[in-house]
């Protein structure tokens, strides 16, 4: 199955750097993967791994630090396509963009990921209004078109006003190809903090979580529409007085524990807004569930800053111990590698072949199937039948 519409590119090969699409006011007449969209200027700019704006003087010293140089890969350089048995998982905090109603923008955004061999895409801070069903459908349909039949689902805190397209917070995740054929179910957190997709094979079941945790705040400081305040109101409406950050960890740990108790392997892709040595000890709580921070396992404790400005890694991947031998590569991409954002993207190449048994005949998407015959008499009978109808 091709990841890029009808352009005939297999799910594990690179695509042409140029795709023809309709034009719009702020888009060029082609999708060029050498460019990225800058939402602050509403213009496409040449793709680069250096800052798109000159950093302030207070940040220049930090940005030049060799230990935190965000212009280079940290861990494995995963710029090349994975081998045929690997599935590439990408997690990225894009800091918005998915409330944009321009289909060219959405196509370009998804193409920037899928053209770099992404098979499972997880996004945090989508800022997509959970009640804007038309825009949610636009996003899902755009991914479906670009991935040639893939599935995408999004989620955010409920009960947000529909007067605005944008809603702070939010997550989405999409996938296609052989992974799609092993998709079993999807689950949603009632407060909009995470979404999970479950994949089953003859040798095991894997559940992949996409989780966004709000930054630390206080009721008297947080704005009324911030993700913190949204979750705070929803929790209080359900007679839960714990602060949103702590409650999010309590709830997702309970959810993952149930999965683990059911012999389901877990992968957690998250913007935790906390480092592995954070005071809230979330890293230790995940370890107690039998999960390992795969970036720490492969890179060590000196993880890079994953948000600019910042000094530590707050974007993480925790996985069940039984999956660790299947991880073939893990790395943090340079800033702006996929799209304009203040976060690095996290990338994993995992061999699911032994777990999900992906030796499958790829089923072509129904909308692209064609009736074919080389027998003239059958062609004639079919045409006559259609004319009668």
C-alpha cells in the first residue's frame, strides 16, 4: 500500500520530493518536501535544521552549547529508510497547526512526515477543537488521502466552546499499510489526555499510547482556556480534586497496568513536560510498571533538550521490556526536521515482524480497486448489463 495517495510509492520506500496538489493563497502550486510551512508567517520556507529565526542574546550561549546542539541527530541517525521488517514510529509535539482548514496545508504537513518513511505518526499539542467535527474530519481525510487509506484519530478535552477552531492541548495518531491490517481497537481517555491504538498478531498484542501532559501551573495563574484549566474543570465536574498533572499520571498508570495485566505490550509516546530526573518521580513510576525509557537505554542519561528553549529532555518513549530487543534504532531528530516546531521529534524503528506476524498480502484500498478482465465475452456481457441498469 502506498503512503502517498496514488503516486505508487511502496510503504517502505522514499517518495519523490514533489507532489502535485491544488493551489491556495498561502501554498505553492506543488508540495515540495524541501520546504516547511511556518505558521507564524503563513509562508513556506526552505527546510533547514538551523533556527528559522535569530535567537535572542539570552539564548545564543545555550544554543551554541555542543551538548545541546539541536541542529544534529542525538542517538541514531534515522534519516534513511528502515529495513523491510521495521516499523517507524514518530512522536512530535507540533505546538498546533491542525486547526488550519486549508487542505493544502494539511496535505503538506502529513507529507512532510510520511515522505520520511513514517509508518505510525503520533502528535501532541494538536490544538484541534474536539467539538469541531468538520475540521476533525478534514484532518482524518487528509491523512487518509496522503497515506492511501490510512487511519487517523484525534482527541482533546471535551466540552470546549465551538466558537473557536483552536483548542489548547490535544493528541492525534495515524498509521497505514501492514500496521493498519493488524489494528484491533482504539481507546480514548475521557479527559482528552491520551489516545491508544492496539495491534494484534498471532504472537502478541501491542498497545501504543500517544499522551500529552500539561505544564505545571496553578488555578489562579492558568488562563481560562489553557489545557490545565480545561482538565481542571473536567476533573472537578467528576469530583476529582487532584491537580491535572498528578491525576494524568495516576490515570494513565492505571490504564497501562490493566493492559500489562492482560499480557499486552505497551509503548508510551509522550510529551511528559518532565525530565527523567524530575521531582515528581514519574520516571520511577513508569519503571515500576515494567517500562523502560528507550532513549535512556540507548543514549544514556545525558539526553538532549527536546524543547527550545529548554535544558532537558521532556519528550519520551517508554516501552515494555519484551519489546526492547526489537528496537533497531532510536533517536531525536534535529529541530525542524519534519515541521516547524519548538520540539525535536522522537523516532523509533521497531521490528514488529516477530510479534505481529506482518507477512501479509497487502490489501489494496477499496477506492482504488478496478474491475479487470482479459476475456472479451465477459467484457461485452458486463457492458451490456451496465447499460440495462
